[in-house]
C-alpha cells in the first residue's frame, strides 16, 4: 500500500515560536511547510529565508491568502491570543484543520466559538501544548495510574516560571493587554494547569481559588500568580506561574503509596532524552537520619523532539480525515476546553478578591 502524501501546513504569521514549530514540521515525516503568510510579503519572505523553508513554500503578504490556498490542508496559528478567535474561526470555515498556539483564547466563550466552527466544518483542532506528545509523558502516566506503586492521587503542585529581561517585560506581546491580556497566567499558567488536569485524568476541580498578591505590570497584565484547586474527593493542587523568577518547570504529584517528580516537563533539558523521578514505599531510616528508598531516575529517549511528535500526531489525524474514513478526534478539543475553564476560574478569582470560584463544564 502506497504511503499517503504529507500534510501540507500553512503558517499564519512570523512569531518567534513559529520558528520552533517550523523546524518541527521539517522533522516530522508526514508534514511539509506549504505556505506562510504575514502582514507584508517582505516580512514573510525574510522569515522563510531565515528559517530555511523549502523552496516550494508559497509566500503570501496576508493571512487570508494562506487560508484561500486550496493546497493548504491545515494551518498553524501562532498569532497573539487576541487574534485567535478571528483567524481560527476563519480557518475552520475555509476547511483548514487548526493547530492553535496556547493560550488558545482569552476565555472559554471565545474558545467555544472556535471549537463550534471546527466541529461544524469537520476539521481537526489541536492546541500546541508540546510536552503532551513526548514519550516520557506516556511513561509518567503509567506510573501515576499504577495503583500498586503510586496509589491514590492526593496532591499535585506545578510551577512554570521564567525570568523575562527588561526588553521582554516592556515590549513582548505577552505583556500587552491588547495582544495577550492573560499574561503569565495564559502563557505559563496554561502549562501548569494542563499538567494538573493531566494528573487527574482531566477531572475538573470543584473550586479554584487564586493565591493572594499576584504581580501586575503598569498596564494591568499578570506577571505572576498562583492558585489552589480542590476536588470533591479531597485531592488538592496548587500552581505558580511567573515572568519574574528563575526558570522552573516542575510537576510534583503525591500518592498514597508513591511519589513522582519531573523537573523539566515543559521543555526537556535535553532534546533526545528526558528524565523523571519516582519513589514508592518511602520510610525514615535509623534515627530518622535518612530516607529509604531513594527516588529512581527514569530516562525516556526519543528520536524526534516533542514538537515534531506533536506535528506528526496532528498530521496523522488530519490524514485520517482526508482519507474519508475518520472524524476529528474529540480528545484535544475536550482537554483544551477544560484547561481554558480553569484559566478562566483563576482570573475570575483574582477579579473577585481571591474568592473561591466553582468550575462547571
């Protein structure tokens, strides 16, 4: 049986993150960069050259031209969050499958409009949360799901923070209220919220309560914040996200029998191998001067970086739809919406003076 043709991806805009995803498309065995569009053809041309795009890549001076190209199967949308609703909806209406950069929307109302158009037009939606596609994520989940080793999940804490320099804090789109109004909550908090939901098999918390003393810039955009989450069965979680502290990318999950930790869940310290740490049946040693057993390091290798695996999975889903035998996979819209619901709840709790906010799907 002949192999199917690679999925032809168009890219809307020349964002910095699109450089990484452009490389991922090149590395993925079932995808190709078909087109790129920017607000000026000069900018798109320079970007394609700087990032070694294939000579066959079509270059356009508008986003609309990419969406109107009949050869483009799907689009990657790395535009500022405030533009996601317009361009993701239009992409779906043009029958283009949508790989949408996170945060995917300013609120769940906007996301619902995007997802509705994707469903109506039979196109695949996926958010670009790259760590979800690393083989390490599968191995970590196997440990968390092992009732004999990990037991019942009791608590989770996640941190994603990095230090923005003076230029970032003044001019980056992530600190501009008209471009990415959610700031650190949308950019970094999205990852930690997704990590927490991932540990709970995407069971939404009952309530979300923002932690006091978030930090804002002069325009009112969040530069750091945190929240606590609680569930009906008693498990709890917390997270912290920031543009103002040293780089940290942790998930810590505690179970009734075991413990799990990963130090680099967002972007592995190394591209081809990623560790995590597990321990079970911990106890104090003689005179409580030691702890046994010590955590075990688990290393998971990969031939492709996680962003290329994301593109590969997205392209596989698109190919199965193009072939006429499959409908869009609903997993990705569902977990994207749940993540957005918690983001919204944190923002609502901050706005309400750090009162608990109930979460309902």
